[in-house]
């Protein structure tokens, strides 16, 4: 963006589109906070959660799993060859979580009371309490994990060195907290067995959400890498470029295996609950689309891509896997939720709800570009080489 | 509420591992007990065979709770043609069901069922809901964050939200007229019902009354009290002539809401406890591997160096030996050559002497050897 600006001025097509989205987002934000949730959403008493939860929260948190997946493989499992992937992954994870919390303010009736469950009245029997506690703590952990990039940029060597010493502990915290809240997002729906279609309802929902978050994390690192190479190639140092291929194939291989395991446990679940008969219904067809089109297919494409050393194929697989996460979270929270209500009582998002989600995603990309063009994210700071 | 207490403890165990001695005792006690509701708590029995769909209960509710005046008057029964649910301004609604096999329609009133172990209270992350000893489930709006998880959790689709209120939107639902019960009055709807389709009383008595009605009126009722066991039991219960499914009451199972989430909540402290151990183990293994690899590399280097040194020594020694041997060979060769030369010289001399005369001494060969 920085380079583009100096060359073509501010009015590049990308910047114009960004500006329009941000302007529309600002208008919707104004309406939301002056007229109420009802003015900008299609939410109803039967459908209290829409895409602000289904996409912004559930997909946002899952797709920000790259942070814990990458830092764990590098620092805990000793895969040092992924080191250059850690900073971009931590940066996107931090931004992802930060904007999940921002987006949540649109959905909450009393956004200013968001700290209540933490500091004022703890509802410890609620899975949502656990999600809130873990997300708040993990956002703090991610901020500290990410801060060396900013501290190096600002030249605050001393604090930076202290923070870097905490890496191992923070990584372990990150994995514990991610395990808990990724799974708890699935566990949120355990309390509504009568509302969620049996093909998706399972006492193993927390396990499914946690395992699929690994797929989301691995795939997002590959997918974001594709985007970053397209837009920020000039910001990457030799180490990053040299390791990039290894990251794509290594993560692709891991994702292929995890997807295969996920397919297997989902199938076992259908067997355990004896839900086979539902497969012959309309919902069953849609379930099969999810399982074969967005779980089995990306697993196969990843395997093929890694075997043939075909970078493009692995990247295509990552798109399918990421879409698969979105499809799954939409199914659990929206499409298969309230499945027994008549069509007239079902939910479809208002365009302004979609507008807010697009606005939030655009904000994440804009802030990421701001950070990646200024701070040592895609390259190592020359003064701190070998130091981490 | 032992189980709730137990879950609370499990939940907090993840945050602070300290369990008070009292808490631990209660938690142990919860292991083999089930909560069956507060003793002597109240409830209402709705007999749908008596309900005529007059909407007087809706009006009574509206009046005692001072809810906004309805758009359509309560004596207008045409609203019954459309299926309705409770919303922010209507805490109770009556629906009409045309049931196959019955010539008359069936009416059923809908409101909060005041579960013995409420899903909404279990789901609320700020404890805005309270199950009171009188049986009612009430809500404190001053705590509410407006997340609407209670609406997701409620199996009966009861809580409603003020979507059009921009600054203080709250959940709205029937309170079983908790404030009126405190004053010794009946709930507004029960008081307004002209047909005694609603019976207020202690829940235990209501179960007995319901059983009695089913037994003493053969053929009039389904042999089931909806709410006696559904979702762990509810304070409001129903008896019906039509199958419950046909009047919009789906099968629920008898597990209370917290039972569905207890496992997931209970695993939190387990993860907090064991994950750091496993992960530190993984880290230690990878570190150890690195160390062993480094040591092995070092050893290999040392071995290679030692071997190279040994090889060099052997080569040197053999070269030296070879040199010594060559030197010896050269000496021998030279000696041999000298002897040969001496012998030849002697022969020549001897021959010359023979040719000249017989006076040469015989030890001339010895002299030749010394020369060499």
C-alpha cells in the first residue's frame, strides 16, 4: 500500500473500494447504535443469533486459529523450519480476535457491559462464560505474543527482550486457551438438542469444533500466505521466501491428515447416534455436501498437492478447507439450527448485517497491511536477527 | 440447588483451583443426588381440554404486568387463526390447533414454563436469571449484557428480546407473577381464566391433581403430564386430550439443560491441568531430540577426526617403514654391487696376475670389500 501510494497516489482501485466499504460500514454503525439492533438486522425472537455470531464470532475465532497452530508447531514441537510463518500467523490471529471482540459490540444489546461476566457477575455454569473468559485472556496473550513486532519497530529493545523470553510460556497458554474456547464455541449448542438438526447435534460438538479449528488454522496460514505473496511480496525477506514453500507443503500435509481424522470422527458420530436415516433427507444431502465437498475433497487435494509438490493445488485445497469451516459453522449456528421451524420463521441476514461483516473483514485487512508494511512481520528486523 | 452448585464449583475450578471445604462436601453430595425442585414450590396446571381460547389470560397478563396496549384488542379472536409465540410485549399467548380426528379445535396457552433447572439460567453468563424458591424464574435486567444466549438455550422458545430498543434492550418473559406471589396473590392469567383451565398450586399437589383427572376421566386425556419430567421438570404442566405433538409440544427428553453441558464444563479444569504437562513434555521431547542430535553430530565429528588422525598415522608409519625398507634395500643393493665390482676387479686382477705370473696374495677380495 505504501509503495502503491507513492507511485499512483491515494486513488488506486483497491483504496477506493476500501474507502466505500468503510464509509458504508460507518453509516450502518451509526444506525445500529442509535436505532437499535432491530433496525439493521433480521434477527427475531426465534432467531436470536445471526451472521454476526455465525460468521464474525464462530468463523472469526476458528479462522484465527493459525496463531496457536503455528506457534505450537514451531516452539513446542520443535519445527524450527516454520519460524518465519509464526509472526504473520500471530499477527493475523491477534487482529482476528481483536475484531471478533469489536464485532461482538454490534450484536450485544448492552455492549458496554461486556466486562460484566469477568468482573461483576460470573455465570460459571454457562459455556458462554468460558468462551468469554478464554477469549479475553487469549486476546491478551496474543497481544503480548505479537508485541515484539511493534516493539522492534519502535526500537524498545529492553521490553522486547523481556517479552521474547516469555515465548514458551505464552505458547503453552495459547494452546490451553485455544483448546478451551475453540471447543466451547461448539459446546454452546449442546444446550439446544431440540433445535439443532441431529446430523449436526452431537455430544462431541466441542471436539469437532476443536479439531476443525486446527484445519482452519493450518489452512488459513496457507491461504493468507497466498494473499500476502500477491500483495506484500516485496516486504518478505530471504528467509521468509525460502521457508514459504516448506510451510505450504508441511501445513498442507498436516491439514490433509487432520481433515481425514475429522471425516472419520464425524462419520463415527453418525454411527453412534444412528442418524443414518437422516442422510436420505434434504438436510442429509446438504450434510453430505459438507462432508464430501468441504472435508474429504480438501483432504484429498492437500494430499495430492503435497505428493506432486504442486503449490497451486495445495493453495486451492486451502480455499476449500477454509470455505468448509465457514459452511460448518453456518450449518451449526444458522442453517441446521431451528430446522424444525416453518420456513416463514427462519432467518436470512439483512443486507446491513452482511455490510457490518464485510466492514469488519475490510478493517482487519487494512490494519494488517498497515502493520505488515511497517513492522517486522514478514521479515526479520536487521538488528534482531538470530535473537529469536 | 446442589447440581447447580456443583457445576458452579466445576466452572470456577478452572479459574481458581482452590475449593473450599464446604464446597467440596456439597460437590461430593451431588454425586448421588438429583435435584427435583424446591420443596413446596408453586406451579400451574394447564388443562387444554377446558381452554376455550378466550384470550382473557393474555389480557390479565397484560394488565397486571403493565405491558403496552396491544395493537389488536384481546376480545378479537381472529388473531388465533395465525400461530403466535411470546414476544417482548406479550408474555403469554394462546394458540389454536386443529387436530386430526377431533371435530373441535384445541387451545393451548404458552408462557414461560419455569423449569426446575432452567436452561436460561444455566446458559446466562452473568447470572441474570434466578430460580426462586416459590418456583418462578425471574430476570434481572441490570446485569444483562444482551447476548441472547438464553433465547438460544430455551427449549420452549420463551424469552423475547427488545430488538427495537436502542439503548436499554432487555429480555422479556413471564415471571409467574413473582411479585404478586410475594403479596399472596394469584398470577394474573390464572386469576383471569373464566374456565378454570389454569390451576395454581404447589407443584407436588398439581401432579397429583393431574393424575387424578387422567384416572377419573377415561378417554378424555392423554396418559401423560407434559412438564412433569420434560427437561428435568417444569413448574407449569399440561394435560391434554390431543397428542402433545399435535398441539405444538415436541418431545423433549427428561434431561435438564445443565446435564447437556456438564460434561463440557467439567472437562475445562482437566484441560487446564493436563495440557501444560503434555505440551511441556512435547517441548522437552523436541529439545531432547535436538540435544541428542547435536551430541551425536559432535560424536560423529570426533570419531571422524580420530579416524583421520589414526589413518594419517598409519599412512605415515607405513611410509616410514617403506622408506626404511627402501634404504635397507638400497644399502644391500649397493653392497651387492660393490661386492660384484670387487669380485669382478679381483677376477680381472687375478686373471691378469695369472697371465703375468704366480705371485699375488689370496686375500685381495677382503680388501675390495673394505673399499666399498
